C-alpha cells in the first residue's frame, strides 16, 4: 500500500487526530503529539493511546 493511501486511511480511521507525513517522519497530533520514523511505528503508538483503535480498523475494513 502506498504511503499516500495509508495516510488517507489513517485520517478516516482516526479523524480526531491530525496525521501528516513530513519527509521520512510520520506525525499525529491529538491528545499528545506522536512522531515516528515509519507508518507501522506510528500505528503501534496509536494502538497504545487510542483505546478502541483495533475495533476502528476492523470496522473500517469491514471486519
């Protein structure tokens, strides 16, 4: 999946977060500000700070 498509998905799944890509870094601003070197690491942190993150992702992808 391309980074642009993943960015669109993340923005839809987590609308209360401002999710951006700044060069090689991924950032999310919400209750806290998160910066990660990859999308995978950003999602790992979002899962840790958003209680229903897993449920949101499953719902978004129809599961």
